[in-house]
């Protein structure tokens, strides 16, 4: 269930004080108050568009994982033993 719906249900139906709602959800009392007084149904957040540090190696990693999955347990190697480029581990 959405956060705004939880806040409104606790406050309007269950008569839970703002301070208790904020403490239960781990958000500010001002945020709880703002959600209760707002006309919106849900807060809208922009979707984050960022590239991962391992995107350049994704194809190679998936290939390695597929070949290792076919081997028996004792013949498998960990990713650290595969000697990956240092850029993957520092990111």
C-alpha cells in the first residue's frame, strides 16, 4: 500500500497522532502534515536515470556466470578468482 494511503488511514480512521505516524514510518512530522493537507493522491518522483559502474562488463559477466553455472560445485570459481578489471571492484 502506498505511503500516503497509510498516513491518511492511520490519521483519519484510526485517530493516530501525527507524531506517532512519523515515528512509525521514520519520516518527519512536517512531511506527515504536508501529505495530510495535500490535494494529491500520491507524491510523484522523477525516475532516476543513471548508468551502473558494471554496465560495460555486463555481457562478459553474464557469459562467465552462465559457464560457471554449468560446472559442478567444486569446479566453480568465484568472481574474485576470475581476475576482473580493477574498475569493477573500485566502483
